[in-house]
C-alpha cells in the first residue's frame, strides 16, 4: 500500500502574490504499508523526486529526501533537460527499489512494502498533477534575472514534463 497526498499548498511566506517564490510547499501525508509519514515539505521537489523514482531506484539518504524541508537551489545541466535540487539535510526519506513489475518501498526502520508498479505510477501521477495544477492556477512565476537560477527553474520543468509524459 502506498498513498501520498498534500494539502495547505502555498509559497514560503503564504502570500498569494509572491510570484518570485519558485518552490511550492505543503503538508504531506504518506502511507507506506501500515506506517504514516507526515511532513511540511517542499512539494515541488517531492513531486519531481517521485517522478524520477518511476524509472530510477532511490536509496534512502544517498541523495535527497523524498519529503525535503528545502529545495531552493536548482542546478541545471548543460542542456537544461535535467536538474539537481539542493537544500538542507532535513526531511523524511525512504528507498524506492524496482523489482520487475513491482516497487519495493523501504522505510528508515527497515520495514518493506511491495506495490505494483502501475499502482505506484498512478499515485505518483496524481500527486505530481496536483502540484502542477496549483502552479497553473497561481499567478505566473517571475523568473530570476540571474541566468544560473533561471536555467535551474527551466530545467526543473523540462525534466518534470519529460518524466511525466514519458510513461
């Protein structure tokens, strides 16, 4: 069993008209097996990490947290097709391991849950689509004037759409 949902979506300062904040935040509740995980996370990063986990294994604490506190530093690759997201070390993490037609989710305490890949994919898509819908219904984001920061944001959405539309 894997479920993940978010509410209380908003920008870091909770101002609707803060169009310069590029990172969406929210209160996430995830159920993995019989465990409930709850965290106020940077959900824009969470959604991209979940999309990545559809095709790549994610090992707990080796890179980012699946529910990161921060995700404010976006580093684009040279083609603007992929982004590395960096933030603080706080958050909640779990492993996502591909096993044929199944996904194995491993929590910090070592407990494991097996989920059919199609069920996992549908759950991830619902979460990611909810995040993107919030961006689309919000005032247009103002891209940074700094090329490095602007490229990071552009690469974020390029990777997002490639991963979301790939499957």
